[in-house]
C-alpha cells in the first residue's frame, strides 16, 4: 500500500495496522507519537487501527540524551 510518512511517499507491503508499521520501521512504540490523517492516536489504539492505501502519517520519535 502507498502511505505518506513524514511527508515522504512510501510503498509499504508488510503493514496492515499502525502497530505493524511501527514494527516494520523498527520504531519503539513507547517512544513514538503517531498522527494518522491529522488525528493523534493513543498508544492503546495502535494495534486496532488499520491502515488504508493513501493514508498520511506523521511519526514523532522521542530520543534521550543530555
């Protein structure tokens, strides 16, 4: 399916849910905020939220440091 992730068009075959996409992208779910089609998702909904062709996502990853 074709997704737009952080402004970049990307073909992703291995993701049917937001949780699948985060796993495919090797992102830690407890360190990512997901906005799907301009709506921020709760972390609890990642497994239940299905992706559709043409969806637009913004992924914001928190990193530690000092």
